[in-house]
């Protein structure tokens, strides 16, 4: 069966995964039949799909007509024969028990077309073993979506021992047509890619608890290693019972090293299963959080090393390629970087500016997510070096600036540096930032800022010196220096009026008003706004066009667009910026920021 011939998809099981998959397939234009064993499951699937699609419509991501058309394509039935009749793809998402799977698949395979693709959404059982229930296992495959299917981009395409290559190819293509990114899991191995690497990492974190604290490890992994959540908060979110059960499967099928650690076992046995029971590694009476200071004394390499080693085992065992492991961990576990990318960047070294060269692009990541990527002197110097390297390296055709984590591109200059400065120090800081940012303008290659969150103060100044600004819909732009009793010091006073006009620039700088992404687009501050979940792909597409463009013509156009002498304006800005260190108001502003209160300015 080829992807082109698939018109109808049968989904067996109407639970969270089943109805999510049905929704994804219907939105992609397939006719869908959802089957479960009781009407109440079908009813709740129907309302689940309607709620989810309504949210898309509410946020302007889908039209009401498209929603109605997708809903009209989904039929619900209690009759297995009716569901699979005429379907070219059957996806099963029923409870994870081999006996139940065998029973349903024996019946479904007998009633489905002889050439239909048969796919299980299992996350934990062997594809080869499930396939024993069907007469032609070369058509049987794993098609593992992630929860919630409507949002998560990853599909693990899991090949059983007898699955044919043609079936693998067709399912990869079908996943793409459903808007997903497939990774090819070539070998039927417990946990496939994401669960194998992630759950083993959670267990390794647990093994360190005899020497380090829960909050300490979580704080370090979140604030220093750039993970979206520390391992224990993540275990609590997944559920310690689920983590425990997956590890038991690993222990049995991979080896004793994978046995659940003492702490996970203890939580499992005492039914402290995490968020869902109100207690796990943390208590959930209030929402737990960890700060960067709590990370003190824990070296993130202690955990990143086994994390990368597990990924290496997955590759060495022939389960998947390095590239697919990286893709799977980023899309399936929401990690900012895959394990092999982490390794190539120098494991766990806390560089505040990361650089990576890929496909003709120099990616410069501002990497201080715990402090919203606020910019230190050291970081400006590292950016300066990276820019020099970008000019010298002929293979680099475009530079892309990004912010680490999902909250900020850069929330401005690091305010904590300010109290230690005097007038001279402040002038130097202003000139350093101006110089580095002007280098971006003068660079003979296009520079793009991918703004995913807060883009404030010196962060906005970084962005406005780039040739293009692409915003996620979560982005917000501002020059909040005025709230500190300060002025902008890295070029906004002359760049911002030129970009968006004097009135709005003055308003932003003199009142600190922030613009959301839509407003920023309307006033020409950004080139485009993309939905958060598509942001990375859209940015890549945009940058690729520049990489493929004619370098000499791009250089000439960039030079002409920026043909202005800004020397005098920069000097005046640096003088005014540093002059404010002579007065008390600035320190009042900084104290107020630190104390989270409104400042009282006196003009002295
Ligand atoms: N310099 C130094 N640290 C900064 C910072 C900056 N410009 N911006 C944010 N941070 C730090 C915060 O102090 C905080 O650190 P902590 O967790 O150790 O206390 C951390 O980043 C998270 O920021 P927080 O303020 O707790 O987040 P929030 O969601 O409440 O507010 C902002 C987000 C962006 C509105 C707020 O951080 C802010 O106003 N930042 C300053 C922006 C600014 O004035 N920039 C221009 C500087 S010249």
C-alpha cells in the first residue's frame, strides 16, 4: 500500500491517543472511522475532538469551515468491521495489554482489506509480538504518536522484525502528510527512542539522590543544562507509576542496570505517583519551582553524560540514526537540543553564548535561560568573536540569533552588573554593545533574529540591528530602561525611530510600553509572526532562502540599506547613558527592580 492510495483511516480505540490521532488524520483530509467498545467512549472522543478543534479556531489557527469539514470526516462506531471496511490504514490505540491487542488485531486483520497497513500506537509493547496476531506481518508496523497528538510533532515509525521497507516508507510519508515529523526506529526495541533515553535518564537522576537533593538536581538541569523541567518534576508529571513500569520492562528486556532505582520504587509502592496524586518527588499543594541558586554544587555533566551514553547505545544497537535520535528527543521530549547536539557543543559546559554551524548557517544562541538570556559583558565579547568567525568562514552564508529556553530571546543587559559600574564603566559598556551590534549591521552576510519570547532592552537592540526579525506569536518587544531611570545604551535611540518611526519609538522608549508580536508586525518591527509550534520550521525555511540566495547581491543590498553614518549618534547615546550614573535615580530604579516594587524617581 502506498501513501497516495490511503483515503480512509480506521482508528481502533477512542481514548486520549485514539481520538487525538483521529483528529490529526481528519484535519489532514482523511476520512476517519473511530471504533471503541462502548458508546460513552465514543461520545467523550467526539467532545474531545470538538473541544480541541474549537481551541484552534478560537486562536485563529483554523477556520470554522475547516473545522466543520474535519468533523464531518469523522464517523464513530461500535462495529469493528464497519470501522475497518474500506480503510487503507488501521491505527490501533487500545490498552497496552498483549492479550487485548492480539484479540482486537486478529479480528481487525480478518475484516480489513488484505493490503491495508496495520499500525499500532503502542509505546511499550513489541511490534513483532503484536504482529503475531495478523496473517501478513510485513504490513504491520508501529506508528507511535505523542501526547497530545494534535500538538506534538513527533511520530516514531517502529519497524517490527517482519515489517517491509515499503510499509515503513508509506507510514513515514503518511505521518508527514498528517503534519508530523517521522523518525525511523529500525529495530523493535523496548521504549523505542524517546522513552528509552528519557526514562533511563530519569532513573539515573534518581540514583544520584544519595548524594544530591531533588531540588538541587532539578535546578541544575533546568537552569544550567537548559532542560525545560528538571528530571524529578518531569517524573512527577509523567507519573512515577508509568516511569516505574517502563523501567521494569527495560530491566526484563535490556538488563539489570535499568531496574527502577530505590527512590522511584519507594514512591511507586507508596502510591505517591506525582502530580496526579498530589505527591511524588514534590508535594503539589502549591506549584513547585526551583531557582538557579539551588543548583549550587551539582555538576550537570553527572547526568548529561549518562543521558548521551544512552542515546549512543540506541545508535550502537542499530535502533535509529544519530539524527533521528536528536529529532526524536527534541520533538518528543521538548528538549532544546538532542543528545548528539549537546555532545558536539561540549557537554554541560555552561557557555553563555553557544555557536553552531549547520548547512551554511552560523547559529548563535544566547544561553542564559535562567536569567531570561540577559546580556553580560562576557556575552557581548563572545558574540563579537562569533561574528568575526562568521565573516572569515566562507562556508557561512547567514547568521541566525536565537534565545535559549522558551521564555526569552533576551531580556536586555544584565541589570545585576549595573551597580558595580561608574560613569566610565557605563560608557565602556555602552560602546561595547554599540560596537558589537553595529558589527552585525556591517557584516557582509544577512543576519536574522528569531524572537521566541521577551525581546527587551538590549535584547531588542540586538534584534533591531539584525537584517530580519522573525517572531513567534509569544514574542514581546520593548525598551523598558525607562523603568530603571535609564536610557537605552546599545543603539535603540537611533535605530528604533528609523525602523518604526519617531512617535512609536519615543513611546516605547519613554513609557516602556511593550508591543506584542501582532503589533510588532503591524508597525514593521518584525518581518513575520509564526505560531509557536511552527516557529522553528518557519525560521529554518526563511534562513534557507537566504543561504541559497546570491551572496554578492545580498551583501550589496545589505550595505545600501544600511548606508548611514551613525558615529555621532552612537557617541551621544553613550554619553547620555553613562551620564545617568551620576545620579541617584538609577540606583533607585535597580533596587526597585530587585525588590519587585515601583520605583520612586526624584530627578536627582
Ligand atoms: N538582567 C538581569 N536579570 C534579569 C533580567 C535582566 N535584564 N531580566 C530578567 N532577569 C532575571 C530575573 O532577575 C530573574 O532572576 P531570579 O530568578 O534569579 O530572580 C529571572 O531573570 C527571571 O525573571 P523574572 O523577572 O522573575 O520573570 P518575570 O516573568 O516575572 O518577568 C520580565 C519577566 C522580562 C518582565 C522581567 O524579568 C523584567 O522586567 N526584566 C528586566 C527587563 C529590563 O529592564 N531590561 C532592560 C535592562 S537595561
